[in-house]
């Protein structure tokens, strides 16, 4: 199979974009997390279900995004060379990020302050206030900003080490075993816990909007993706390993998460010991998170390669629009949830309704936008 068209990875991107949209809707209707707009106080059941969803998806989704990005980085660099690679990254990542920062994000903020917070000042005052607190990589585009910086570091590393280009070779090197996966997950869990003692989940470095409590995982998996490209790991994962880690993922998500949730006191709504500080809950959650991460990544690669390594017209259009859908999903989620905020529904039902509207809308509009003349070269 040609390296540039791995259909199961394209399909994984569709799933990951969908999960990002679902998580932000989940936060809107009562799950733990940060987002532009939150609607009221959820009941206990909604809080538990939505937080369970957020904790599980957050554990692996962005890490898998970074691993996929790392996987395609060496090949892109080899084909285009350092300057062509950087020019492409600046075009595809830098321009959408700046457009979001200077256009989309101010529009979202304006809608929120006028419709939710009751702002009665002038547009000029609002714009002045916005840019007085401005930083790049606003909202979900912190991910694009991070990828751009990682691309720059990769170019510097290739230049300083004078690494020559080399084709990806199937079966190159020995593939990792289960023991390596366990050590990696445990090490990431310990490092994440150490970081979160001082920088709890939710903390972000303001000028760049970087959420450092998650960055040990993101940076590590970006590097793993680079290594996976040369060694062709996604195509070499054994069925036995895939089934084993799928079982482990189910156990951690279905059994260990609610157990940890109850024993740690989060059932009453107090999640602060889990998100940071020198608490056993923070350590346990950090380790749980990283085991779920590696287990889900291996399981999803195994399942999608085995069952979803093909595309019809719909999946092809969705995968081509996935990046655009990611860029525009925030305003769509905010505007849809604001539009239905006066509808009285049970939080979980409203969450489901909003999801049925937002997910297709993001991909449909993404497909339209990416075909516009000025967007074709970028998106």
C-alpha cells in the first residue's frame, strides 16, 4: 500500500475529528473541561456520563493526532526538502491559525458576550479588549500551532544531525513488544503526574495557549510517529497485540475508570484532586490516562487496519474535509448550542441532539469551504 494513502488512517482522522466535536459538546452540557460556552449545572447522571466520555476521549485522541502527524512528517520532509517542507507547513498550518485568531475567535467572543454575558458596549471597545489579551493559537487551534512548532524543531533536528533521506522500509528494525508498551505508559504516567503537581489540568501557558499538563504525551507520541514511519509499525502490529490491548482498553475504561471515580470522591462532583497536586488521585488518574492512551492507539490501529482499510465516496469526502472541519468546528458548536439553549431538554438528550446537528454540519461546511478558490492550496 502506498505510504501516502493509508485509508485506515484517513478513517481514523474522521473518528478523531468527530470525537473532538463530541467532547466540546460534552463540556457544554456538563462534562468536566474548558470550553467557550457551558450551559447550566448538570444533574449527577449527566455529569458522570459526560465526564466519563471526556476523560476517556482526552486520554488518547489528541495523542493519536500527534502520532499520526509525526508519522507523515519524515516522508513529507524527504519529498519536499527542508525549505519546501517548512513553506508547506507555514501555508497549511500558519494561515488557518492566524485566520482563526484574527477572524473566527473574535466572532465567537462577540457572540458570547452579546448573547450570554449581556455586553452593552461598542464593537470597538470589545475589539480593543480582545486584542489587549490576545495570544496566538486561540481555542482548538493550539493544536495547529503546536504542530507548526514541532515541524520547525524537526527541520532543525534533521539539519543539525545531518540525517540523510531514507525510504520507509517495511519490516525495518524490530517491532516493539508488550513490555515496551507497559514501560512507556507507566513512564508517561509518572512524568505527567510530576508535571501536574505544579501545573494542573486546565493550566495553559498564556502567550501560546499551550496546555503543558498534557504535553509529555503529545511530544512523546509525535516522536513515536516519526519512528513508526521508518519502521512501518502500523502495518506490522500483530493481531495478538491488537486484541490484547483492545481488551486492556475496555477494562481500563469500563471498570477501572468508574472505580477510580468513586474511590477518589469524584462522584460527589469534586474532581480537583484528580487534575493536579500531590494527591494519590492525580497519580492514579495520570497512570490510567496513559495506559488508556497506548491501549486505545494500538487497538484502534488494529481495528481500523483490519476492518476499515477502505473508503467509499462519503468517507473519502469526509477525510478530505477533516482538517477544515477541525478548524471550523468551534464556531459551529458554539452557534448551534446558543441557538438551542432556550429549548428545555434533559442534558444528555440535548447533548445527543446537538451532536446530530454539529458533526454532519462541520463536515459538510468543511467540504464546501475547502473547495473555495483561496482555500484549495491551504486546506
